[in-house]
């Protein structure tokens, strides 16, 4: 059995998917990009601001499932330029306690939806 998780505090899906799916105690989020959910504007000013918006969107989805970043056990980060890794990592890391940070992979890809620079998804467990 699965429960669809949605919130107006994160961007609406731009395709045939949901913001997140909860099955049992495990939450699987869709990848988030830097859409501001209030304005619908894509935030591409600089990589740190873009990453911060992505993380805020993930925070909103986690909250809709009654979870926080403390519940995250796995992250997947897709970036268009590995040269941005340290800046993305700095912002991403500010949302986690180093001692309890999740497992993660970071992959450079040729292109992301809407030509964004970073997309992040997480798996969280209650």
C-alpha cells in the first residue's frame, strides 16, 4: 500500500509523478529542482541559491510526511557541472548533522529538466 504525499509548499510535479510516495515507514521523494513554489519562478541566480531552494522544497515535502532531514537515510544528487560540487555540498551539508548525515551519491549528468544545475531526491524513514 502506498500513500501519495503532496504539499502546496513545494513545486507541483511537471510530469506524470508525485512529490513523494510513502510506503510503510519509508518515504521516496521525487527529484526537486529550484522552483519557488510561491511564485512558480525557477531560481537560477547562482548555484548556492539554487541548491538552497532545492533543499527548502525537499524540506517542505518531508514536512508534509511528518518527517525532517533527520529521517533521511539516502540522497541522490544530480549536477550538470562537477565544478559546482563544493558549493552545492556546502549548502546541502548545512541541512544535516555530520554525525547522522545520510548515505549519498553525486553524479554529473549531461542535462537536467528545465536546464537546471542541480536536482536532489531523498529517501527517508520514520
